[in-house]
C-alpha cells in the first residue's frame, strides 16, 4: 500500500506542476492582458507602462517562476478590482461552494444509487426503462433553466423557499437540487451497469446458493464491488461541482467561488481568475488521489 501511495503522490506532483503551468500560460496566451487592462483608448506608451507595472513584459517562464514561488508561500497576489489579497477572497468564498458541492453530491447519491440498484435488479422491466428515461431527462435539462423554474415555482408562486443568498440551510435547497440533478444520471447509470455485471458473477450465485439473506447478497457482496467505479466517478463529479457551480451560484446569488470567478471574468481581474483556475485544478487532483485510495481500500488488488 505504501508503494502504491508513493507512486500516486509522485504522479500527483507532476500533474499539479503541469496543470499550474498550463493554466498560467493559457491566460497569458489568450490575448494582450496589458492592452486589455489599459483600455481600448490607451496609447502604446500607456500599454507599455501597464505591462511593466504588472510584470507582463517579461518572458512567460520568468512570470511563471515568480508567480509559483510566491504561490508556494501563500501569496497569490491581489485583486485588480478590490485590491484585496486573492487568497483571502478565495478562502472567504470557498466555504459556500464546498457546502453546495457536497450537498449536491449527497443528494445525487441518495437518489441515484438506490435507483441504479433497483434498475439492475429489475433489468428490462418498465421500472428499468423508467429509471433510464429519468437519467436521460435529468442530463438533458439545462441547469440555469431548472434553477429559474424552481425559483418561479417555490420562491415566487408558493413562497416556500428563499430565492437568493446563503444565510440559512433553506437557501441551499433549490441550488442543491439544481446541481445534484445534473450529476445524478451518471451515478445512476454506472451503478446500474456495475450491479448488472456483479449480479451475474459466480460468487454472487454461490452466495444465493448458500441461502444468504437478499440484503446481505445485494449490499454486502454485490454493491461493495459494483460501487468501485462510482467512487472514482464521484471524485470527478465533485471536482465538476466545485468548478461547475458558476451558473448555479449566479442564478441563486450564492456568494461562493463560482460567483467570484464569474464576476472576476467580467472585470478582467486576471490574478483572481488565474488563482481560482489553479486552485480548483488542485482540488480536482487531490480528489482523484482520494478516490484511488478509497478504491484500493475497497479492493486490495488495485494496490497490487
């Protein structure tokens, strides 16, 4: 297991280094940042002055090394708009996004895993077809449209839930449903496929022949192995939820990192955009490592 973890950590470090450089470079190569910051009516002298002020006139690898050195010390620069340290902006907003992402993933699991197991047990029946239809419909509905529909129904007409803000748990109900329904179809389909494959295995037939209780066969023997791909998928989905909550946070005015990224893009606040991009990429890498460790624990053959 220690050898497995060491190999994964080396791979994580290399991927993190590559992602940070690509994320840094793409923002620089997307256009002349100095000209954008100086404004459309700025003269060449003013553009040159802005480039020198922010160090944009230096070679890109020098800019990267300077930024990476400061980032390792916790200095991500300051916002060009509010002049606040970027690390403080991220830390004050990330809590809302993490709460929303975990709530959405939990909501997806609570609905998707039982439905996937049920569809696998009743394969090729009307219940199986209904579950597959539900997964297709859930994946096809745009998140912003569903969010506006929920706001209109539960916030405007029925007045059951608040439509904006993040002050109370009630504020997270509609955003959680909106974001959770986007990830539920993938979990549902993968659970169904995994359960169908596992239920056809020899050891499951042996468990039935030994007279074990149905709940023991399904959940202790079958679901434990069928859930392995879902664990890996969950890390990907959680990374997607952390980075993909921009639209949902904008619709419901949640003061999270997604809304911060949206506002920073509009204001061309590139230190904030760059830091959020790299920060979310690192979160995604760490979640992938965590899923590998959980899978290795559930199935020791993976570590070998």
